[in-house]
């Protein structure tokens, strides 16, 4: 499509600098871009409907003779023009009109009208319809194809968009584009050529099934979708190849980790062992590991990360672990210190809230190689952070970071051509389709087994207004059995202050209702030391109940806790509910989760609560979550940008993802030139980091 790619929209008739600027707002720079700007609706102007059979809400073309045109002075002045075709009569109503317009609507003249049929003051009416008047009794021929309706922008009207598209289509016909998807691949999947697909989409034949065109099931749409998705996959594969081309230090050794395991009171699960082996095999290579470890809440990902970290340290390299929140990072710090300090390894801490002096010291030890490991937040990839010999980066809770941040952290550790290995952990299982589109550049390991003793958690949803007292009794009963409970307070407001207030109020209420229990409180507004002390008292069993904001979503680990109460559960998303629930059922016996909700429940809230009652399987919950929220919300804004498809729609076109991946692999293997051109066509400069 080189002709069309090279040609700026500015070269089309009627496009001056201002219009070009407006088109650019729609992402349209070239004629090719214009052709990929698809209609979101079609009008059928290929047939004339008999006036006598019109129904409200139909969009139709009618033809008839003007019977009368009068200005009416009602509550609002309007021009009313009646037309008839022998089968019936309908009126055209205009609130804005000129004298000339009125004079042209002469009695007896033929007219063709396109618009939506509505019920008006005189019966069926068209409001401000488009119309054409006959000259010498003749009207131009009817449209041959369906009329596209395009997304427009301020200053570019539908009519001009269509006129531009006609020019673009003429060019498309003059310079039929070279198909970047080879014939063989298209035939195999019974997909049309690019030219045919574009023609069908812009000028569908009246017999083309519009629902299929709009619903994404028509071969013409699928043709474009698979091409775009394949291009994205190619981008991923190239990025991966670019990364793999770097050298990394081969890391080996299991001695330190062996010593750690000997000291643990439990054995690795076989899933942990398998994933640790997969990681070890990657680390032993002289090219960078790029591996994503998925595992449900509580599956023991931290220990797997520790195995990787110790291999790096044993080989004389440094390790950086980054988590998206301070709380989660602190939790990792605690685990790693607990495990590594007895082995004689210091673990450093870096976060935005660290004092100047402590920070300077940490940076120094990192730069001169005295320190082997550092745990922290985003602060880890600030300018000032320099590593001596970074061999491995570990990133937890990946889906909150974007690909670019992930790459930036690796870039930190780059020394000449050496790149650190990279391990990514995620507690939110990622539905397959998304995994392919967001993490297509990573290898994946799944810890698909929970440590023994984890029992499914019984979950119930109760209306807070009438059942709160019962739930308080449950807390009491749990304490009487010698187990512990969480009570999580949530608020819609993101404000820490309000969240803290709500938690404090609940804490006071519960203390009044349960005077014989010791109840701790944690929220984001407390000083870290206070927070840690309260958590520690709960963890050691001194308190029976912990009242908290959602800060405890991650990291808290008290096996003796068997009851989780979540207030205003209807306000939380599925993955957050799942994370919170994962705080119980960790070995202390049969566990329960009570979701307290406020009525009335929205449809989605109802659905979420029932999903929670039905399953504890993180993968199923993630699939449901994706279905309810859509990929944009699900991933968060950072990553949605990376998934900005022009034509494909991740939900609608889910089924095309796997074929697109296959196609990308085949293209790369057998048609490398096409692969390059495809990436240029669809990703433009967006893959500039392929080389990082
Ligand atoms: P997550 O995958 O959610 O990050 P963690 O790594 O925090 O899970 O592990 C949850 C808890 O399970 C921790 O207390 C950890 O020490 C413990 N754990 C990890 N592996 C095992 C195992 N094989 N057997 C028993 N407990 C384990
Ligand atoms: Mg974890």
C-alpha cells in the first residue's frame, strides 16, 4: 500500500492545513490511515420505502411529490413540508430554515428524503432530514452500496469525511495495495485481500450483513483485525528478539537456596519446584531471562523469587526487587530479610519516603557493590540509582507497571552490552487473551498449586443493614475458637484521610460491640512504625481482630486468621475482593469470607458478589473480571495505551488473538520483509523501544 502510505491526506482535494490538523486528531495522517478509519454504522439508501409502510425509528429513503410547504407559528416557528407518494403522506419539519429553502419546496416538485421517521405534531414526520429536489422531474440514481457513517471530529463533517473517503477509495482502486499477509495464509483462513476487505467495509453491498460487519464477524473485518493483531504480535516478538540478543551473565548455584530450604518449616510444592527449575534453566543462559510467573494469591511466589535472587547473589551479582506500592515492597523486604539475613546477606531498602542520609548510604552500597540485594518501589529506577553488577531484576504485581517501566528498570542494569535477567511476578492471573497481547514478549510459568492446608473459603454475601449484628457474633465466635479475623473497611473515595476515618469509626464501634476482644487498627495514615507494631501484635496473636483499610490487600500473612469481613463489598472490584479474601484460608482451618453490602445493588455488583460466592479460583475470577470491566479498566491506563488497537477490539475479537499469534510467527519465519512492513504499517513509531 506504499502509494497510500506515502501520500499525506493533505494531498487530497479539499484538505487544507486546518482540515489536515483536524484529521490528525483522529490519528489520520496518510491516505492509508484514512482507509483504516472505519464506519461505525451504515445507512441503507439503496432502496425507496413506501411512505404508507413507515414505522417510527426507521432510517429510510422515501420519494414523493411535495403537497404543501408552510411556515407554522406555534410555540416554535417551523417549516412543515408535506409529501406523498400515493401510498401515504409524511411531513418534513425544519426549525431552522431560510426563505430560499422554503421557496424551493414548491408544490408538485419531486423530492427524495433520507432521515429517521419520528412521531411529530402531524403524525409521522422527519425532523431536519437530508433531501434532494428533482430537476426536470429527475433525481440522481440511488446509492449502489450502503452509506457509511464515520466517527468524525469537530470541524470535519460526515459529508466531507465521505467525500475524502471516496477519493481514498479511488486511489485504492488505482494502486491496489500489495498484501502483506501472504496469499497462502489468507486462503488457509478464508480471508479476503486487503483491498477487497476495505472496499467491503467502506462500501458494503446492500446484501452484506451489516450486523456481521459491525459485530466483527464478517470476513472483511476479521481480515483487518487479524492483520492488526498479527502486527502487534510481531512487535512483541521483535521486542523479545531484541532483548534476547543482549548478553546476560549466566547465573547458577543452588547452594544458598538449599540452605534456605533446609531452614524452612515446610517443603516446596511441586509447582514451586517446577517453576524454580524453569527459572534456573533461563538464568543459566548467556542471554536474558524474560519470564512471567503467575500464581494465585498465597501460591508462594515470594519463595520462587528468592530462589532466583539467591542464584544471582551466589554468582556474584546484585538483585533488585521492585513492587508497585510501599506496603507491598515493605512486605517483601520483611520476607527477604527473614530468609536472607541468616545466610549473611544484607537486603537494602529504597522508597520515596526514605530519609536523605539513609538513602545516600543505600545508594552508595549499591554502587560500590557492598550490597547484594535491594527492595523498593519506583524509587528504584530514578537517575541516582546506580548498580555495581545488577544480574537480576524482580518485579512484583506486574500489571500495575507498564512495559516501559519494566524496560526502564532493565536499562538501569545495563552494562555495556550486558543486561540483567528479568523475573516478573503477578498475583492477578491474567486471562489468556490479554496475556498474549500484554506479555507476548515474556515466557510464562504458572504456579498452579497452593501449599497444603489451604482450603477453599466459604463465602457469603449479606446485606449490612440487617445482618451486621450477626456478623459481629461470627467474629466473636471465631475468637472464642482461638482463631482471628479481619474487618476491612472500604470507601469509594480514594482519599487516605477519609478511609482512615471510616476505619477508625468502625474500630470504635467494634470495640464497643466486642468489649472482651483485643482489636487492632491499621490504615494508610498511620506512621509506618505504628502500623508495623499493630500488625505485629495481630500476627503474634495478641489481638483477635484487625480492623483495616484495603492496605492489607497485599502481603499480610497470618495463618491463624480464618474470617474475613469486607464492608461495602459491592464497591470493590473482583480482583481486589479476591486478594482480600486470600488473606484467610492459609492453614488455620476452615475459613470464611463475609461480604457485607449496601442495597440496592447494581447489576454488576450483584454479578461480582455471586462470582465470589461461586469460586475461589483466581483464573476464573480474572476472566469474569475482564468480562465485567473490559480490558481498558482491567489493565489500568498505563497498559491500555500499549494496547491501543485501531480496528481490533480485544473483547470482541478475542478469538482472533491466537490465530494472529500463529500468523505472526509464520510471517517472521517465512516472510521477514512483510513482517517489517506490517509493523511499520500498524505500529508506526510506537515500537521505538524494540531496541531497549
Ligand atoms: P504469594 O504467591 O501470594 O506472593 P507468598 O509468597 O506470600 O504468596 O506465600 C504465602 C505464604 O505461604 C507465606 O507465608 C509463605 O511463607 C508460605 N509458603 C510459601 N511456600 C510454601 C509451601 N511450599 N508450603 C507452605 N507454605 C508456603
Ligand atoms: Mg506476594
